[in-house]
């Protein structure tokens, strides 16, 4: 999707450092900007800081130093009470799905709407339509325990979309699904991006990235080493690094 | 019809509680709350039983006076008693002046001296009782003075010292019963706080997901608190019902203890208070759980991982 370079950034990282427990530094001066409608593959070896970078965006952590601004909010100064409002503008998809096993697929997808206190009658049709869109119309009343990995991931994707977020973060969304389902999920994400949603997808699968012809944000040792199109000589998979 | 239209018609999913029942409000916790509610009910019933007894004693004993007339001979006693009775009958604030019949006075001695063993010339004291108004009881000095001047062997007893001690002792028991009730209710709250914290830890994954989708701490505390509202209501109802049944059983077993000892019976007021136990426990459980969860979550990012 063509990005308007003059539009206000929805995510800004400036010289961001993140240290766990005061000793393990996972981000070492990370800089990048994401604008409305952008699509980025976040790549890099294991331990490069991809998941940590995503956690900073959805305010699971605050930076140790540097500036992280999400939708105009500086996370270092942002009161904890304001975090829920920020998170409601972000849909997150995890490799391990993070669905609630005691709820059905419908109820899992509807969860963000229940949290917002929306009348069930007003989102019921939207939830069913979303589940149909991800190909799970026949699994609406099924709990996650009886769904396959691919089905769970599509439920998680539908849950991330139901509140119509401005930004989707997907952490290895194809990691636990077969290649065919992985490509299908990626196509769904691209379709969403075409509708205007900014998306960041963390992945090891550079072959998939190359096939979809999207810009990448490559992290190595906690720093952004590449921000742009994927180079031709890139291997099919990121090497495994130290955690 | 498309898949979507089919689904619209067939969807069965509803609003399953976000926090599952197991692990938060387990059966064992319901039993604990029920037992505590039972103990609270018994303490409350005891409080009201003693309260009613104290009111009865105070009302009956402080509303009467007794004049005892002694003497060396029955004739002296009779003359003194006549004079004392006349004074009592003419005193404003006294009513129902009654002299204890000779037969009843002798019956009082029967346990020690036996029947028909009393000599005719035994100088048995005469007891005269009268109902007294609160105004006169507050100042019996002048009546006592008048009596002693007219009948030196007469003594006036208003039961004050004895009643005061009895009422004081009963009041302490009543206070202890109420304290036991309050402590049991507080213990219930403490149990709920511990359970809510344990429930929060047990459902940490759910809490994380809720935070991820934008739930506030208040929303999460409300979800967990709602589980304990039902627990408090149900456990409290069962416990209060058991307390009611136990009290009814006690009332049947003990019967009427002569109107002196506190009777374990349930009047309408006590029943209303028993009914308040589940409401009290439900409300306190909800508040305790919410506060515990809010305090655990406050300012902590660790629940978003």
C-alpha cells in the first residue's frame, strides 16, 4: 500500500533501549517509524528483540530509555490507567494464539467487545461475519480445545480485528500452522492492510516475506539494521540466534 | 443460503462468564463461606436471645420493689407489716401492693425445714411486693426513710444491685456474641481476599488476555468480584438457613426455661437479621474480591506478557 510520508506516525521509536531485570539488554538504540496503512515484516534472528519490540508497541513494557510514541502517546509518561485505551486501538495476534479455552470461538472473538461493554446484539452479526471471513462459519460454537492450530490462529486473528483496530501486531502468526494455512493467514493480513489497517508481522520465514513483496524491518542485536525492501540475497529463513 | 447466513441462524454461543467458576469459587470455598455464615447466624441469634432476656429482666425486676418486715414475734411482724403495707399503698408511684401469703412464705422454707414442721410461733418475715414507676424508683430514699421510721424492722429492696450485676454480665455476653458475629463476617472477607488473590494467580493467563484486548483493572476486578457475589449469596443463604434450623431445633429441645434463661427462639426481627447474612456476605465478598484484585493489579504491567 502506498504510504503518505507526511501523515502523522502512529508508531515512533527513537533510540529505544530495553533492558530486562537491569542486566539483559534486548533493544539497543532502536529507531523506526510506522505510518497509517504501513505494512512491515519484522524479521531478525531469534533473540534479536522482535517480540520485545512488539511488546513495547502494545504497552506490555515501557522502554528503559529512549522514546516510544504510539498514537501520539509517549509510553514513558503515559499513566497506567490510560493503557487500556491505547491497547483497544491495537489488535494483537500471537504464535501461541492466547485464546480462552472455556469460551467458544464466537465468545473469544467477541471478547474485546464485551470488555468495551458493547451490547451483544450490536456486535453479534459482526462477529459471525468475521468468523465467516476467516473461514470458520462452521466452527462458531466450538471451543479452542477442539480446533486445529490453523483454526485457532484464525479465531485469534478475528479477535484482533473485531474492534476495528488501527494497528495489527502479529507475532509469528504462521509459526504453529502448516504452510498453506500460513499463506492464507498472510493473505488475510494483506487484505486488511489494503483496507487501511497498519500491520507489523514478526516472522522468521523470509521466503514468505519475499513472496509477498512487502518492506521489512530487520532487527539484529537489538538494533534496526534494515528498513525497506528485502534484499535478493536474503536466505529463506532467519538463522537461529542466541535468546 | 451462504455460510454466514447459516451461522446467523444457528449460533448458540452466549455470554459464558469470562472468569470460569472452577478455581475461583470452588465447592470447598462455598462450604467455608456456608460454615462461617452458620456461625455468624448462631452468634446473631445468641445476641438477640440474650438481648431479649436482658430486656425482660430489666423490665420485670427494676419495675418492682420488695419490703421485708422482720420481728421477734409473729405479732410484732404482723403489726409492722400492716403499717408498712399502709405506707406503701398511700405512696404515689406504687401499685399492686401485695403481701406474700403466709402459706407461700412457709413454702419457701419447705426445702430446709420440711412440711408441717414449722412451729406456730416461728417469726417468719413478711414480704410485700409492689410495682414502682421509674420516677419513684429513681429516688427511693424518702420512701425508705419513711418506712424505717415507722417500722424499724422493715427493709426495702429494689433489686437494683442484683439486677445491675446480672444485666452487666448479660450485656457482656451480648457484646461478645455481637463481636463474634462481626469477627466471623470479617473472617469471611479475609477468606475471600485470599481466594480472590489465588484466583487471580490461577487465571493469570485470562487476565493477560483481558489486558491485551483493552480491559481495565476495574473491569477485571468486577468480573472476579461477580463470581464472589454469587458465592457469598449462596454460601450465606445455606449457612443462615442452617443457623435458623439449628435455632429452631434448640428451641424445641430446650423448651421454655421458665422465662428466666434466654430462650433460643426466632422472632421476626431475628429472622430479618438472619436474612441479612447472605446479603451482607454477598456484598462484602464482592467488595473484598474487587479490592484485592485491584490492589494486586494496580500499576503492574506484569499481567500483560
